[in-house]
C-alpha cells in the first residue's frame, strides 16, 4: 500500500507534487476539492494524505477529519501558507501528522512523506510486539503473541493517533503503564512529555497538590509557587494510575480538566489552560465504585471514552515461555552471564502450571530471583521459590471444638486466610507495601491498617 492522496486546488502545484512523489516510486491519487478528496478516502486506504488547508467545498480540516474517521492511523500532512500557521497547528491538534509551509520545498516534502510512510508501515506490522519499538522509544518491550494480546495491541494502535481519553483496566502487574506509554509514543503528542502519577501512592491530602501544583503561601511551608503534574504534561500525555483511589474533591477537578482543559492551582485564583491527553488506569471495578458512591459517575464516563482491558497472565498462558525467555536473557545480560541459562523441564512445567496472581510483574520477580540464586547453570524448580498453591495448608486435627460458636470459627478462619494472603502478596512484592497493595487491589492506607491489625510488622 504505497498510494498517497494529494489534495490541492491549484493544478500547477498539484502536478509538481504528484510528479515529485511518483519519481520516488509512490502511486498518487489527486483531488482538487474536499468533495473529490472525500470520495477517494471512502474508496480506499492510503499510506499518507497530503492536503492544502484552503480548498473549494470546505477546508483541509474537513479532509483531516474524514481521513482519520476512516483510518485513525493514516498520517495526514497539511500544507499551509505563511499567514495560516495557526490553522496548521489546529490541524495537528485535530490529529494531523505534520505540516509543510508554502512555497513547498520538495526535499522537505519527501522527508515528511518518508517519516509518515515509515510510521504507517510500522503500525501496520504490530510494532508494539517487536523489539524495534522498545529500542526506538527507550521503553520496556511488550512481549506476547497470544490472541488476547494481539487483539489489545491492535486496539491500542487504532486509538493511539486520536485524542480520545483512554481507561486501561486490568489487574495489578499486567503492564498497564507500558500500554499507556505506547499510546503516547504512537500519538501526535509523542514529542511532548509523558507524565505518570500513581494516585494510590500519594496521601489524599497531597494528591491535589501533586496534580495541580500550588501558589506561594497556599499553606504553611509553601514558600514558592510550584507547578503540578498536569502542567508538566502540557502538549503531552498524563497517565493517572490507580485513578479509583483519588478522593472525590480531586475527582471534581479532574472532571473539569477533561471538560474544559483548565484548572486552578491550590490556593490560586488564576485559571491555567492545558492541552493534555489523559490516560487513566485502575485495577478496581470503577463501575462498582460508582454504585458505591466512591467514584463520580460523570468522571467515569468521561475517562472511559475508550476502555481497554489488559488481560491477566493466566488468560494469556501461551505467552509465558516467550516472557520467561525475555526475562532470562535480560537478567543474564544484567548479571554479566556469558550465555543465558537453560530451563530444566521441571522448571518450565512449574512456571506453566502456576496461576501468577501477581501477573507479569510476579513472573519477572521470579525469574530475577532465580537468576540471582543460581550459579549460572540450568534453572530448576528449586531456583524459582514458587509456593505450592495445591497444598492443603495447616494440618487439621480431624476434630473441631464444638464449644466454639460457628461465627467465631468463621471469623478466625477468615482472619487466617486474610493474613496468609497478605503475607503472600508482600513476598511477591519483595516487601514493597505499595506494590503489595496493588496486587491485593486495596489502597496503601487499607493495607497498612490490615498489617497493623494482623501484627505483620506494621507501625
């Protein structure tokens, strides 16, 4: 698919553009007005679209909108005269790939078209699942070719070039932030900042300040004005991890940003405008939180314009061997082992049979631990240190104390189960309470209280 659509009403310029592109091996369709361009766009897919902004029958903005409606991944390059640079900026905010100033420099045109074509082809090849994507954007690789992962990657690549707000749902440890970063890097905002904030890791009293900043004198100790994460993400993307943990007062401010793209700093009265894309994530069922009145319904609907679910590892078990190979190779390199060790059959079977409640993060921790504890030889089950989830637990005497009320027995059993579950989560998280809270799908505050109540080393 090396076909390009050129939309330009001046025949002389259109001829130059078409001949320049054809000389480089591209097939070219040409249109002189918006109506003709729309017919071409409805009839086929293009490697790229090149359009003037001033056209008969409408404008280049209409061409951009029609092109992206039919194919959100198609790169659109807009041409603009000196006096219409603002129009070009607006077109890019609407999703255009780049702009080209008139009079057109044909060498610059070919550079832009080559970039657009490269981006288009890489997207079409499920780039997210390739090592090249990780190298290009300096982020961890997304590993997996199971049906659920391929479907998710295709969804991410379709929505990334748009300005739609995305809600990533899924259990802790599934890699939601990786997909948030991919949404940013595949979008027109990729040259802008990507700012992440974990709403569950920051105390309620500080979250508003972290997000929106404060003015000098807003509270005791505020000796100078401070920019918040929302301002830092201007012209880019902000990732709100565990957004379900945000208090209602902060939710109200987030809703205003989504609706109006403006807010005030803590202690301030001046309104600050931002151009930012919001990607949110939660391991909680936000619909249930809405029903429980702990999450605003209007904010939920504004965040979930495009809801995407990252599958748990147990639902993509076919990806486990590739993930294990990826992590073994990675940690062999980090530990300066000359060659990655092989896995004994028993270890591979143990990894395949384990349900991975901590998902990819738990698998990564398991392989890292095994690599550190091994002597460089083959990895066996003894290096994995995975719990035997099939064990029956503490031995039972076969008799119970019938003098104890049933409610008391049930309460004791529930407490023991809760204690064991928290201990396991802390073990998987390497003692990191924030990560353990994510695994258990509770807030850090709730986990701290439980640890203290159960005598597990809390303050």
